[in-house]
C-alpha cells in the first residue's frame, strides 16, 4: 500500500482534521506547508462556518454594515474563550495597593503598558507583560501630575492624554521607560470627566455639561463646544463621522463631526431602580462595528444600533448580573467585558444573546472604578487604591 500525503486527502476530511486545531495555528503555521493548506486558511468562509458551529447564535450581535474579517473574528473568539473560560489557569493576576494612596479612578492600556490615575493627583506607569514571579510595581511614578483628581485618559499610538478635576488636559509621549509631556496643556473651565482621540482630533466631556472637540496640533482657542446635555458628560467616544456622549441627564447624544451640529438625541430606557428609588443613567460605553454598548447605573447593558449612522436606535437591554453600577465596558469581536461597583468583572460572548463567559470577583467590598483591555492584557482600578493586571499564563 502506497503512502498517502495529507495534501492528498479530500478537502472535507482536511477541514474535519482542522476542527481540532486553533485557527491561529492553521493560518500562521499550516498555511506555510503547501498551497492547498494556504488556500484553505485564506478561505474566510471556513472560519465563518466554524464560528456558527462552535458558538450558535447571532454573531455579530447586529447584522454588520461593514466587511467582517471572519478569520480574525474566529481567532479572537477562540483565544478569548480559552483565556476566560478557565480564568484561574488561563490568566495570572498581579496587584498593588500601596503605590497610590487614594482611590484609583482611571486605568488605561497603551501597547503593553498600563497607566493609572488617582485622586492622589499622581500617574503611575506599569509593565503589563511582567514575568509570573515578578511582583507588580510601577515602572515610573509621576506625583502631582495634575492639581486635581486624575479622572480620564485616552491614547493613540505613543500619545497619551490625561484629564483631571483641575480642568486640564495634558499630553504625554509614552515610552517603555516613562512619560514625557509633549506640549502645552489645555485649560478648560471645569473637570475633564472623559476623553477620546482619533487622528489629530480629540474630544472631552466636562463637568459643566459640554462636549469639547479640538485639534491636538492647534491652540486651545480653536476648540468647538457642544452643549446638548443638561448634566455632566460622563463618557465620550469618537468615530470618523460622529461623536457619542452620555450624561447624568440620561441622554445619549450623537453629534455630526462634519456638519458640526447635533445629529440625534436618545434616552436610555427608563425604569425605576427599586433599590435606589431613582431613575437609571448611563455611565460607560464602548463600540465594536455597528454595536454601541452603554452600561448604566442599575447594572444593565444597553445595545444601540449605529448602522449607517442613520438608523441609530435602541435595540435591547441586558441584565448583566451586576448588583451595582456598570463602571466600565470594553467591547470586541472576541468578548464583551463589564466592570461594576459590586467588585465584579464579567466576560460575555459577543453574540446577540450575550451569554456569560466568565466572572472575576475581587476582594469583598472593593469597588471597580474602571477597566481597560488590550493585547490580552486586562487592567482594573479600584477605590481601595489598588491596580490589578491580568496577563496570559505562558
């Protein structure tokens, strides 16, 4: 009997064998073996089918209005599921509660570095890729970085922006060895509660109910101010054409960046919070594709459809299991992550059903003030002065 080579097997049988291998291994390694394997690896329909078979349900959560990279999506879903489904073994946790001496209210990942900001006015820089036997200690400390509570951060490439209750926006150059302030600060009138950046444009949400847009290269005198809220603006997010903002006034507002005016205003679905006896309001948000997720003060996650920027509408509300406010939302093609003031971080499958994937419970009584997730590094800040970082076990 003659020898049979793998590349001589029927395609159907090869795909059956591939079901036992990770997509990343197939695309990075097997694709280099022969032309047949390369063609199979590059056929994204194979990975679209795999997603449907492994995780039944509507995915993405809304019919996409953009070309979906099914190969990348399948890789992310496999990796996220592996990391979080066995989070006791898949991820290692390190923490530090002594480097800040007041509540840590904001945390942000830029490349493999973690940046934390505190009510002690300081900013600390941490290594997000430390060895398993290394204690979590800051790479650099920047005391009195602001003259008020450090409350918000945003970044792009090597540029970091920080905002605080001193009403200032500061700009930093980020390197593995530390932070360097790069330009004159922007002085606003009230506290800077949230920020985002895209290209040379940046946006800030402020305590005096305003959304402020500016060019990072220009003088602060050339800023645009939008006042479509009646309460402090808690979170802002930019897209190539829109600015999203949420506020204590319970509204989600969409501004048209090109026309420079209000595009739409939507209310977060209102129900009376039986525990607090008050209406819920939005606190956090993030977007992936045409899905905008908004976390609110009653622990619900609200899904909005941003398809084509014209049919902007509320879709549905999810019970997340949080018994407190949702302080952070990170959405991606592999998972949806929420943090709450109940000290819990929840991971969900990113399908329409939003099935639970994993849960992390921090020490009793700890309030998670924010989260950041990038490059398989998860960071959380808490009110008891702590910074937590999870990285994959090697």
